[in-house]
C-alpha cells in the first residue's frame, strides 16, 4: 500500500515540478518523498493536508533544471501506471490548492520530452 502511495505521489509531483526554473539532480525517490503526504488526498479528495502542500512547494522549488523536470515527469507517469486510485481531476487541481502556479496542464498526455 505504501509503495502504491509513493508511486501515485511521484506522478503528481513530477508534473508540478516541471514548472520550476532550475534545480539539482532530482530522483524519483526525491519526488516520492516530497509527495507521499498527498497520496490519500489524491485517491480520496477532501482537505489537502499541510504536509502535502509543503511537499508540493518543496518539489517545485527543487526541480530547477530541465533534466530534473523531465525526470520528475517520467517518475510521475510511471507511478500513475503502476498505482490505482489516483483521481486525475484531483491531481490537476492540487498545485492551485497549494498556491503553486504551473503553466501547463497536469495530464498523463503531457510529453515529458517537451518540457523546458
């Protein structure tokens, strides 16, 4: 269950990270670590936990380079495919609920290779 939660979180965070201007080497474990407090919210909705928004903001700040953004995007997509129960509409609205502005649509159809 925890593994599935981490994967789902990874997916959502990866898309959010794409917006950050520059970063150091980011890994899937970094993405999962920052987003793990969001898993229950992504599956069930309700109130966004403070720890989730802190993770979303932290990931956004950490993903600074194009490579980091692409890595986060790929991690998120892989997690989404391996975890069930993540609601796309909830993930789509999470950045705004956490006060993070992302200039692209959070979607599984996003081409990670086109991220700059």
